[in-house]
C-alpha cells in the first residue's frame, strides 16, 4: 500500500528489484494510498484497503500476506519453501505487504499463507526492502551462488 517515500529505502528496493529479475519474472505493484483517511477508524481503513487488494487478485493467485503473526523461516528453509511454490503449475505468487493498519478479515480469508519476517513490527516501507532481499537471498541459495553464508 502506498509509495516508498524514503529515498534510501527506494534505492534499496530498486537494487534488489533489479537483482531479482535475473532469476524470475517479477513485477512490483504499489496500490495507491487511500485519500483523506486521517479521521477514518483503522478498521474502516483496513476494509477499504482490503477491497482494493481483492479487486487486483485473480482466482488462482497464491496470496502470501506479510504479517508478524505468520510463519517464519530461517533463510535456507524459506528458500526450500519458495522452491516448492515455484515448482507448482503456472500461477502468480503475490506477496502483499499491508498498510499501517494491517489486513481486513476478507483479505486474511482469501490468503493462502502468512509469512513473518520477524515477530517485531516494521514500517511497511521497510518490509518491502526486507522482503525483496530475502527473495533474492532465496534465489541465490537455490542456485548455489555465493551470497548467503551458512
């Protein structure tokens, strides 16, 4: 949700975006922030953002929500998990990073899985960079390339 506003984060996102494209077809999509939500309760913001998210999905998309309550993996196990998902028949894999208020119940119900990068809560703009780096790391692990040190 929303644009990456901090320059240092945007540069990191661009770096790992370029690196990741060497391994697989990849598209980064930012859903524009809702306008004038300052006085709207968080639950309603989640609901409205959820509608925007669900409209963009295809029925056979594999939706992974980035959520601190989701399943966490060490990098080697995440690479193996990602490999299993990538071996399935052609199906888009969508990693979605929610906005400041998280996800609506409808989005949780639609999700195929939840992934946690940490039990800590991070700003969603920082999570973008962390996710891309972990996806890149997973790809280098799967290809036995010298990026990840075990």
